[in-house]
C-alpha cells in the first residue's frame, strides 16, 4: 500500500481566515513533505520533515506553518494568506530522507482558493 | 531553482500510437522517477529507476536510466484515452543534494480516440 491521504480535498478561505491542511500515511515512512503546485507547473518543495523534525524550509513565508505531531501525520496551518497562494497543495512521504532509494509518494492534494 | 529539460512539452496523438518523451540534465542523478498527474489530482509514481542503464517496464510503459546518468526516457506503447495527463520526470541525487527531487517541466499528453 502506497497511499497518502489528504484532507480536505477543496478549501476556500478568506485572507483573514485560519485553516489547516492535513496529511496522513500509514506506510511507516519517516520523511514527509509539503509541496505547492500551480497549474501546469511541476511541484515546488516547501517543507521536509525527517523523523518528525523540520529538516528543510524552502524560504516559505511565515503565513504557512507546518507541524508534524507524529510519524504518520503532517499538518500545514494557514493564516493571513494572499490570493496568489491559491494552488494545489501536495503532501508526499518516503521511507527516509536523503537516500537515493527514498522514492516519494504523493497524496491527491488539497485545492486551495484564497479570496 | 534547478530544473530538468523535459521534451516534448506537449503531444497530441491518435489512440493506438506509441509515445516517447525524455528528460536531460547537465548534472548526474542517482535516481530517475516518472510520475503521471491527472487534472486536480496528485502525481502518481509510474516507474522508479535506480541504476545507470536500467530498463524497466510497467505494463505498456517502459523507462530507461541513461548510461551517462544525465538522461532518462519514457515510452508508452499503444496509447489509450486514459493515458491523457501530464507526465513529469524527476531526478534525485540522494544525500549529495539533500535528497530533493528536481522536476522536469512536464509533458502534456492528449489522446484522440
């Protein structure tokens, strides 16, 4: 089973709202990722968690706040977003982080619209 | 950031035709991955390649890891309408590049029934 699940599937929020995206995997993977994807473009890495610790932050604005409460869960807290933050947000996981064989498996994504 | 050169950018073909797309880089990679993405969905892993020269098949899909480690190709034989989507290649260098995936720009495939 190589399933990564994400909720919600769609999210519409105003610029003053606070919302959270959730990601879950039960493959025993110890690395989890958040990506942002604009239409017809490749995914762009935002954050990497390895063994529940933040390993990489790709200079993401502080209005995006990641959290990894345990090895199976990954959250992305959203606050005071801008319309240009509207995109497909993808979660991914891999067995570990930093090895050549650490193949990443993606979830179905959350389509975020910021009004 | 760094990107792979993926071509063609788009293809419009007749059902039953074979398809070929490729990715090239000026740098070497230790792993090549091919993903397919349907509209509004996440990328789905099609084939993973871990060794230079490796040729791997998955049903009607065949992919190869170039011997120079700087390129990879994906072939689809006898295309069908459900092959429609965007195909992304991705390279990975493991610990020497912190394990980040470097993506190509994608090949959009349309299949005419």
